[in-house]
C-alpha cells in the first residue's frame, strides 16, 4: 500500500483526496448525504484546489435545495477547470431558477464565446432573451446555433416565434415552414402558418395549413380558423359545421365567435348548447394564469406569439378598405407594443412602491 501511494503521488494523484472522494461517493450511494457532505467539507477545507470535492459538494447542495451554496461550489469547480462547460451551463440553470436572469444571461454568453456549438446554452439563452423581450438578440443566438445544427426544427420554430414578435411575418413564415418541413408533426408551426396565410388573404394556403394542424390541443382552434376561411370563401355550410365543431371542443370559443364580425351572418346557426357563466370564465382564466407560471419560457412565448397573430389577423380582416397602409401598420404596431408598455408601467409602479 505505501508503494502504491508513492506511485500515485509521483504521478500527481493526491491519495488523501482520492480516498475522501471514494468514501463520499460510497456514502452517497448508501443514501447518507450528510456523512458525504461532512467528508467533502473537510476535504475542500484541507485541499481548496480539489475540483471533484467542490463539484460533488455542489451536487449535494443542489439536491438539498441549497441553490446558492451549490452555485458557490460549482463556481469554485470551474475556477479550477475552466473547460468544464457542463458546469457553466448548470450554474446558468441555477441562476435562472433563483430569478437571477441577468447573471444567467451573462454566464451563457461567456459559455458560448468559448463553446459556440453548445446547443443547450443557445436554447436557454434564447429563451431568457425572449422573456426579456430582447427578440433581435434572441434571433442572433438562434441563427448562430443553426450553423452547428442546420436541421434542428426547434431552432427554426423558435426563430418563427421571435420574428412573429418582431412583426416580421415574412421571415416568421420562412422559419415556420422550415420547422414544419423537418418535423411533419409540428402542428403548432402549421397553425401559425395558417394565421399568416389568412393575414395575407391566401385562403387556399390557410385552409391547407389549418387542416394540417387539426391535432391535439390545437384541434378546436384549427376548426375555428377553418370556419373563418370558409366564411371568406363563401362556403357557408362548411363554416357553420366547423364553427360548431370548434365550440363543441372548446366552449370558450362561443363568446369569441360572438364578437367576430366574420361570423355575424352565421351566429344564429350555432347549434352547440354551451352553458358558461362569469364564474366559470374567471376560473378558466385563473387556470390559464396558473399554467403560465409553471410553463417553460418558450411555451409562454409560443402562446403570446399565437395570440398576436390571431389578434393582428382579426384586426386586419376588420379594417376598412379605405384605411391607408400607414394606418394599418400604425395600429398593428400598437397591438405589438401594448404588452411591453403594460410591463414597463408595472415595473415603474413596483419601483415607486
């Protein structure tokens, strides 16, 4: 044993550190994290340059929910081994969970400077930038990531969302088309393409895309939009049929349909019996708000982008032919900036409080 120790230490292996790491891992396997943590704390105190000691200790803190301590230990680990990109990403994730999103963005930017092909970092950074409504910056991140993963449908789809939020509908259309081409089951991309086609008065294209998005949770919304397409095409019977299907699957669409000018002439033909009082509507709204709190960032962005497209599409449909192009653009910009102004106002009120 003394000879083995001498050989290991001659090769640069700290035998005492090695024993401590092995013992800590054994206790972790046995479910005794407390004992493992005690060993690792003594180890890192005695040998502050123990990379594995800091990293395993960070993992224990993270498991226990001590995120701040975990971040400190992970930082100590990458100070000792700055090419540990997985740990860089882990720190960014923990910072995000703690609400320190600016620090997370900085960490991810540093990571991508050193490892530009880190896909997970590109996705997370893009999401955080979207949440801060820094859509141009997010677009740059996704475009850079495409250099390393040119056939990734998620990157194209996220770019579609970003360009939608930037009101660049032509680029958004191109990105959604790429995403749907790579992943034929990406129904949300087809739905958004249908909205853009409807916005551009391409009724045949809108019909095709909405037909291709008649799946899962989008089914009632696709039926609803198809009803609108058939109204515009003058196919009244089809419109009535599809509108009734939509309301049957999603009763909340009844109230929406009653407000749409497009359905003015067929409202009386809605045959689905729906009972929805104000209390039920409030409960549904509360449920949607709760879902937004737990949904991933890009799921929330996806919903907002879709709502923007639906709102702009409906708005353009209602515009009089006499309205000038400048007036249309002005009103469309108002819709897209309204949420930003609302958030800025809320932020000011918080600061004043």
